């Protein structure tokens, strides 16, 4: 019996609380910890704060830009 046995109930509860993405990330990390890494690590890209407009109504803003650009163009 491993030393980790006393932690099984807590670990099981924590895994049950995870969404699918978190559980997969935990699985990959656990595999790395025991030296059985099956897949190369995936890198997350963060786009936080990039291209964010101060105007929350981006649809209306986009429509205004299209109308301005197409003004006078015969379709």
C-alpha cells in the first residue's frame, strides 16, 4: 500500500469537482510526476486584454465601420 492511500478520498472528491479540461490537465501532470508522460505539454495562449474595445457593443461598432467604408460603393 502506498503512502498516498490516505489521500485517496480527498483526491477523488477534488477530481469529481473538476470540469473535463481541468481533469485532463491533472491527468497529464500526474503522468509527468510518475515519469509516464504520454503527450507533449500543450501551451495555452492568453489573449487577455488584446483587441478589447472600450465599446461593449462591438456589433454596432462593426456595422458603423462597414457602412462608413462602403459609403458610395455600388453593390
